[in-house]
């Protein structure tokens, strides 16, 4: 009959879909869908912002506050570099711009009225073109992409793990996991499988090694001893939210904080691994199961496989390139009057050419190291291989670029409505009246981000939503943007290892099933929960101590 044949056709159709999904690796690389879904979420939020702006406009919502404005329009001056904007907030050659405090009523503007509709249509291209995060990520990923494609990142991770003494194996894997955020996918795709194999090789439970590597890569993802691409992205996004009269921050604004807590969290995660996770898992009695078609980490970089001799030669060339790059940077920075010093004061740290060049310098370092490794190891044979690595990296960013397109519109439309200002002024006034204080509010902010990370695990999407609200709000309470950003890093990280929306979770399930066939998502989430709880509580307590002692979070950033 018709019903049975229809059922057969439906089953055949569903079967073909499942086969297609498996063949394309979609389940093992859900990051291909994540950026699209994240962008769709932002599109829904844009719709909500448009509707909410009309509702608040109808109810004549506004706030009255004091703001700083230029005392007079003045005349347009020409500044170095062909720009009409001064290099810093002190104006040209150290002369301060004059501002006066004026009382202004700021109303909600509707995106469904004439001016709002006009803004939506006329600003779309400029919103994206002016969204500096896009250019930052492309520049930052040039060097990292070449280094990763050449096999340098995988080689460095393998070398560090192999060189680890048995007693320090957990800490080394976790610490390297913390550093791996510089290479985006490398920590997940390479270090997590290697963590299991390394633990098994010394007679320890492989799942403990996987858990340690996963926690090292993800539970403190937002901090690093090195300047990672994510630092540039969230720094630029923070600057987008800082009011015009306030000085922008640089990628070093949280450097002390990030460097110190990278080490501390590695120690905390090591404690959790050895004192809580391994005793609970017990002795491993099983035998690894091969998954040739599923364990992509086993074949990650298979096309770049090199002999140990070639890899050693590549690492030696890498060291030469690193030393050479450092010598060039020192030559451009250290001497008096060097090009990367501030021309008037001679400063290196602060609002200086060196700090403005930092992303580009890091890119050049990774580019030089990646090319040197590739030449030494034989994975790069011509300039076409270098260009191929860059284009492959750029192609992998397509989903992220689409997400950034939507985020740029969200920020622009949100700012146009004046809702960030109205919310910040309103909440600031309320908090001042309640006399809550900045520290309790910072703790509450961390907990909110912590909970939201379950449903929005990405660093950028949450910060795109909250930076325009909380940066001005905390400025009202006398809390600097770099301190708010440090608090955000805490809230963003610990929940990464237990959210079911983590894009690499299906891949980690496959890796775990190599050692425990019946493992699933629940196995991993329950195993990782102690990391989340201990890391979160410890980090918040240490942040409170850091804040109360007034320790700077970065060089020149109290």
C-alpha cells in the first residue's frame, strides 16, 4: 500500500541524509554550523532590538545625565599619518582637548520610524566596514594560519608533551593547553587526543589525560601568557563600547591578569585532575579501540606528516626565525628615536607605535616561524604553499565573518536606539541609590556571564551583547574597562567544558570512545563538572583579592 511505500521512501530519505552527514564530517566538525547558528541568533536579537526600540519610543523613555562634550567645534587639523583624528586623548603633541560637562536628555530612538529605517538602509555597509574586529582577525590569522598549516603548532605541542617528566605530565599538558588558544583549533584537535595517549603511555587513565587537556584548553580559554587572537578581538570590541571621551585600551590591558591566572589556573586544574578525577576513574583496564574513520585528530595534519629528523630540523629553523624576529623588533624599538617609540615622549608602552603595531608584529613572528619550520621540515616547498596556507585559513573563517557581519549590525542598531546609554545611566543611578558597590556588581556580572555561557559559549557573541551595556555602566561606578574585561574573562571560561553547545564536544566524544566504547556526552560532562566548579570558585575568590589589593591588570592599566 501507499502508506507502507511512503514509509519506505521516508526511511530511505532519512538514511541518505544520515549517510551524507557522516560522509561530510558534519557531526565531527559542528563548528561549520555553529557560526551560522550564532549569526541566526544575532539576527533574532536584532529583530527584538527593533521591536523594543519602538515600544520604548512610544512610552517616551529617556534619561537625563551629565556628559562631556567638546567646548567648541574648533577647526579640523591635520594629524600625522594622514588622519584627521588625534593619536590619543591628549590631542596633538600632548595638548589636551577641552571639554565641558553638559546636562543632556537622551531619548530612545525607534528603528521603525523614519530616521531609524533610513539608518538601517544607509549604514549597513559602513557598519561592517568600520567594525575593526574583522580586519584584526584576518591580520592575526595570517601568521597563525601558516604556522598551523606548516605543522609547527602540532610539532610544538608534541615536543612539549614528549619532553615532560612523568611527575609534571599533568601540569605540562594543561599549561600547553592554556597556551594553545593562540592556535585556535590546535589545542582541541591535537592536544586532547595526545593527552589521552600520553597518560596511557605512562600507565595512567587515558580519560584523565583527555579531561586534563580539555580543561587546560577550554576552562581558562580567555587568559593566556601569550597575546592570542581572541585578545585582539575582545579588546577591539571593548573599545567599540567605550564612550568617546574615554581612552581606548590595548591588547596588553589584561596582560598581567592573564599571565598570572594562566599559571594559577593550570595549577588548579592539575590539582583537580590528580586529586579528584583520577581517583574517581581508578585504574584503566581496557584497551584502546581504533576509529580510523572518526578520530580526525589521529589524521589531523596527516598530509603534513614528517619524519622525526625533519621535524627536529624544522624546529631548529623555527628557533632561528624567532631569534631573528626578536632582534629586528628590538632594533625597531629599543634605540632612542626608534620608529616604534612614541615620537614625543619616547615611550614604548602606552599609546605608542609599538603597541599599535603589536598585532602585526605577532603576525610577522608566527609567519616567520611557520615558514622557517615548513622549509626545515619540508612541508613548505614554495611561496605557493605559504599562500595556500593563508587562503585555507581565510576560507575557514567564512562562517565567522558572516557572524561578525551580523554582530556589527547589532552593535550599530543597538547604539542608534540609545538603549545602551539609557540602560547604563538608569542602572548606574539605581545602583548608586542602592549603594551596592562596584565589587558586588562585578561578582554578579561574572556569575551572569558564567550562566549565559551554557547557551552562548562563544567569547565574541556574549561580549558583543554585554560590552555596550556594562562598559559604560561600570565607568559610571568608577570601574575601568580593563577591569570589566578581566571579570568577563573569568565568567566566560569555566563553563566551556560542560556546555552541551561546545562545538568540539562531538569530536571529544569520539576521542573518549577510543578508550571507553560506551562513553557519551553525559560521560564527558559529568567528568568535567568538578573542573567547572573548582575553577569558577577559586578564580572568583582570587579576583576579589586582586581587586581589593588594587593590583594592575596590565602594564599601565590599574
